[in-house]
C-alpha cells in the first residue's frame, strides 16, 4: 500500500501538470496527453515514472519542454506553499540533471521517508 503522504503528493503533482497543460488550451492538453500516454507513460503513472514523462515532453517539444516544466514546477510549488524563484540568467542545468526530475524525485523521496 502506498503511504498517504506519497498519494497526496502524487495527486498534487498530477494537478500541477494538468494546470500547466491546460494553460496551453484544453485541446492542446488533450493532444499532449494523447501522445504521452500512447508513446511514453500513462497519466496516472507519471509520478512514479517522471523521467519517462519528462522524456516525452522533450521528444514532443524539444528545448521548448523547459517552459512546460517550469509551469509545472511553479504550479506544484504554489500547491505546497513554497515560493519558487527562477533566475533564468543564472539557470544552468547539466544534461543529466533535469530540474523537473530532481524536484519531483526529491519531493517523492521526502514524502516516502517521512511517512515511514
């Protein structure tokens, strides 16, 4: 059984993703989910397979995926009550260290550890 804190976080993450994609338009959101689910990962599995989701966004949008990831991070931070500051002129991400993956995996690990 999945701990309640993890379930709560997973739900918040999916809501943050839904809101970010909805900001692009409902039909765009549906099209993105269609492609993500058919080629990469089912929507409900995104919290446990965030790397597949992020990879799908990159395959679909290329470098533009970063803008969607930032929207997701802003939404998620707002939902958990933490202010997110992004300094684009100082942002440097190594190819193997993706911001969204680090953010989500960090929160997931914290939620799983603290719920034991």
